[in-house]
C-alpha cells in the first residue's frame, strides 16, 4: 500500500471518528421515540399562555402568510431546509446585519420547546436533530399549530391570538390579508419592527410579503391593492379574554 493511500485511510478514519464524536456530543441527553412525543406534549402544556387555538381557529390567511414568509418549503421538507438558510443569509447580507434566521418552523418549535436561545454549534446541532424527530412524531399541521401558539410577537405577546388582539383588537380567526401580512412580516424580529414603534419598517415588511403572496398566486391583484392601501394599526383595542 502506498504512503499516500495509507495517509488517506488514516485521515478518513479520523474524520469518521470526529464525526461520530460530534454526533454523540450533540445527541447526549436528547429524548427519542415515545419518550420524545410525551415530552413534546408536556412542554406544549407548560408553554401555554392565554388561550390556545386549534389550527382551524387561526385565520388561514395568517397561516399562509407565516409559511410563505418564514418557511416556504414547510410542507415539503423533513425538518431542515438549506434553501431557507441560503435565503436568510442573502437577506442578512442585504440588510447589513441580522434580519432573519435560517431555521425552519420545525426547528423554531424544537428550539422553543427544548433549547435555550444561546448561539452555539452544539445548540444548532441539537436543534436540527430535534427538528427531524419532531417531523417523525407529529404531523405538519400539529407542528404549525404549536408554532402559531408559541411564536413571539413582541414583549409578552405570545401566540397568534395575543398578537391579533394586541395589534388589531380582534381574534386571530378574523384577520384580513393586510393584518396577516403585517403579523407574519414582523415575526423574524418583532421588537425591532413593532408597527407602533417603527411603522415605516413594519409597512415595508408588509409590502414585501404582500408582493411575495401575489407572485405565488396566494392573493389576487385586487386583494394586493386593498391590503397595500390599508393603514397600519395605531392603538390596541381589545384585551385577551380571561
């Protein structure tokens, strides 16, 4: 055996051992199988703040806008999407800073339920592993329902119902395209893009999302025109029910 071939074999073996070690380091302590499913249900129950809406009770417009804006491949991937990572990188480059992450909706659910916000290689690996397990344990609609009820829309505003009532004074079931596009548009950074604090940024994001919905034929040109002409919300009007 030549020296070059021996070096290649040694290097390949070392790489495999390193990969195996990295995998064990990442998965250590993570639940799996039925234990994982039970922990998902338990953590969902723990995170409930205010009314929890079944997916059918949340405006289909908001569901569509969130998926189109946050994770266009949601119904086609198995928890991870390299297209979403690439799209986020390009948007962050255009913005000159952090504008959005590259995580799928499933990864965000995994992070919200099981992980801390720390930015580290191990946490990202664990997030990816848990996302794949979530896709095996739950249906897409179940994952989307959890996301819509646990998403952060600002300080103390958790879930679609709280967001709809805070910004528009109405239930999440009754949102218009303008309202749905605004809520979905500000999701990547709701504190920075709060329409009460920075209406210009919120309007710009709403307009971009409406254009995306139009291009993907989710709305008509007349719906696009009407939604684009709708003023932004100015005050909150309706508290969450007790």
